[in-house]
């Protein structure tokens, strides 16, 4: 069954630079009532397509200008859309070859092969419950084009949210994608050669494909003003729009000459105010006139946090602030505050927070907070106080050793719930909405990482009540050795001895090869694995299609040539090496006639017979069979 589809859509400070100091917190963020906007003039961009209904905190209201869709290259289908054949693009470098044989072909369209991993057999099996790595069912797909509409080999990097650290790479046709993402709100940054770059927010839903298409032709011009609650301009506020940064002038104004069309993320930060985030639709080629957009910053609240007793560790305790109701304070970038590192003794004051009810949760190795969270009401201009009480908790402890038997000092040990989405729902009954409305990380209760000491020893909180079985991944400090294993409730408070394996992560993946009998000429092929397009390949007439670097497991396979299904299998097992035989349609073997190539606006790839006109060959046959 096809999955439901929807379209949703400056340098990032280092994590260390965003830690809160005992004296004051780093930046605070936006809120709904604080955003004052005159007649709305910005719209959903034509290129960054967002079809899922997504709330824009304080976004522009009123009549909107008409958006011209010409910014999106007309020959780009939506990724995965079955909207007819698209001729293989020849950009002088997108097609890669694996042979020295004759690769001339009259086959105008590629064979399209898609493989989606259903069961990862590289991970240890789980005796009961969800398999390791399950729950990652959100999808993202899109294309990137430069100012001239040409595809860009860009990088789409998740910088905030549950998928932070993940990067997707666009191929020679500008296509990128993934089908194994954790559901939740995310911020991605797009970078590539000769493009402005972008910083976009995307909402990823379980079992839904979100589209993010960005083109850098016909950028828009955006100008506005940042004011305080009295309407006076706020000078020197940091305004970040689609990743571009600027400081406001003395009168609070800002001006961005070129911003990529689409639904852009606007972030405003100023010490002493509640910072804001919102989504602005930028229309291609549209200029926002001065005085049209105004953003009002609010007075902030502060929170003093104390932790008693000082148990657990040795790692610092981490505090997370979240709105008490998922529908509240969607204009505040909680990811800029979280996590808050708490001192073992004394207190820490977090500044520049929005007014309203918040939940405070604290995590520390070997301890749990009792109660699970504290609700605090914050009032603008005032300082609230809260004390967190910790109690001992079940732990997972052990020691990590290098392949030569020596202690693995500085190794990272990561323990992840088998299904992080389900574990989060158990920990947060309203987590579906919370993670879909706010940019939040995975909590340490479902994904925690510690570093071994000089003796190779480590200690983490168990959290077996959320996920009885968990994946433990250990990696040496230099990355040369690693290990993945399953841990269960029986491992709580019982020392583990982990021996890393040299180069375990460098093992060659599984291979899937296909024999297609009857072929007499080369064949272009596009392959997509787990939503990620690979470079177009042209295989010789006597070559098999070989897809390497696959994760061992069970796949859903679908292969098409011009909408005609060539192969389909919902239980394809690829462990080590697997092999299949497919019968291609006749036209995928014989190719297309000179007339068909002419309709595509491309020269016929073979020499025409004497008197040829670009239509059928002299003897009335078309394609290679008439030569």
C-alpha cells in the first residue's frame, strides 16, 4: 500500500556556546501574541512546497499576492510521483558507468528501481516487542536547483530536532530523500555550490512523505522592523531569515536583499527580550515594502532551578523546559534553551523565557527526578523558583576494551530504545503533538550517550520501563573499533564487558544484483535506497545491474520502466548477496525511435541511415531494431 503523502516543509551556534551559564541563560525566543504584522504580503513560496497544514506563529495575515510557480523547474516531478516518464537528464556528469563496453543506447528513459528497508538484519534480534531501530518511519524528499534552474549537489543537514546530526545528499539531478527518519519537527540547513543556502523547518509525520523543493531563481526581498511592546524600534537584534543573518539598525529595521522563495524560517534574538521564531512565505521576485512587517518582542520571565540531592553522575544533570500544553508558545524556539546543564551544588538562573506554564524535566546518569516533572508558571518581568529532587535509579554499567585487550578510554557508549517514537510516547503521553508542534530533541530517557573513563568504564540510567530491550553502540575514541549489541532488563545493575571489534563499521554491506535477459544495448538505471537517490548508472548490454552497500535485511522492492511495473516484492531478503531475474518491456530493450527522441528535444544517439529524417528508419522499423 502506498504511504500517505503530504508536503511540509547563519551559521548554527555550537552546542557548547548555547549552554546556559549559572548567571544567565542564553537566548530566549518568540511567541504568538508578540508578533505584530501589518497587511500580510509574504506567501508560501513556489519552490519550497509545504502541503501539510502547518501553523505559522504570528504569521502575516490579510490579502496575499499571487504566487507564480515558475520558480520550480517545470520538468521536476514531485519525488515519488507517478506523473509520467521523464527523460534521462544529461548534464555531463550525472550518469556514471561501471564498464568499458559500448554505452550508447537508444533507450530514452531509465529503469527506475526503489528499495526500502523493512527489517534491519544487521542489528541483533529482539526476543519480544518492537525490533531495534523501528519507529523511524517518517519520510522526506525533494530537489534543489540553483538560480538558473540547474540541479545542485547540495547537502540537507538536520541541525535541530530528533534527527539532529543526520545529513542527506542531493545527487546530480538535485534529488535527495530518506524514508527512515524519526517523526517530529525539525530544522534543516541546505548548503551547496553557488546557492544562497537555506534554513527551513519541516514537520515529519509517521508514514507520511514530506516534500521540500527549493529553487534559488527569482529570490524575494524582505525588509521589516523589530519593536518592543511600546512600538519603539529594538536596535542590534539578531535577525536570521532562511539562514542569512543581520543585525537591526538603530530604528530596529532589517533588510534582506535576496531570500530564496518558499516558506522560510525567521528567528529574532535579543538579550533582555523573549526571542521569536516564525515562518514567513517569501514569494519569488516579490519585494516587501518598508513598514509592512513589524515584529514585537515581549518582556521575558526568569526561572531559578535548584537540584537536591546531588546524586548520580559523574556527568552533569540536564534539564529540559517544555510548554505545559503542546499548543502553547509555538513561536518560542525551545531548542535554543535545551538542554540546560545544572550544577551539582547551588542554582542556575535561566533568563529570557516566555510567560506561561512550563514543564521542567531533569535527567542524570544513575538518577531519576521525583516527581517525573515539575510544572512552573512563569510571569513576565518576574523570577520563579523550582527545586528538583533526584533519587537513585537502575543503571547499566560496564567496561569497554579495545581489540588488543586494553581499556578503551574516551570511548562513546550510546544506548537507544528499540523504538524511540513509541518509548517517547510512553514517557510523554502527549508526545505526538508535542514533537510535531515544537523542535525538541530525543530525551535521554530514550537516547543517551556517555564517555568511558580512563579504565574504560561507563554508567547510564537503565530506563527499561520505557523500552525493555535497547541497542547499545560503543565506539573507540579514534573510531577504529566499534560494537553493537542488545541489552535487556537482565542487564540492569550487572556489569557488562564489551570488547570492540576492529573496523566493524567498515564491513561491506549486502549486494543485490539483477539479470535482465534479452538486452542488446546499454540501459540507463536510477536507483533509490531508503528514499535516497543514487547517481544514475548506465549499464552495458552484457552487464547485470549491481546495487551495492545495502544494509542486510528485508526490503520492499519496486522496479518500473515508464510506469510499467517490471518487478515488485514486499519481502526481498538481501543478506550477503541476493540475485533476481527480470524481464524488461520490449521498448526498454529495443529503445525509442529517432522521432521520439526528437520530441524530447534531444539528438538521436546513433547515426541515422542514409536519407533518415529523424523519424522511422529507412526500412520502416524504429529504434535499434531498424538498423
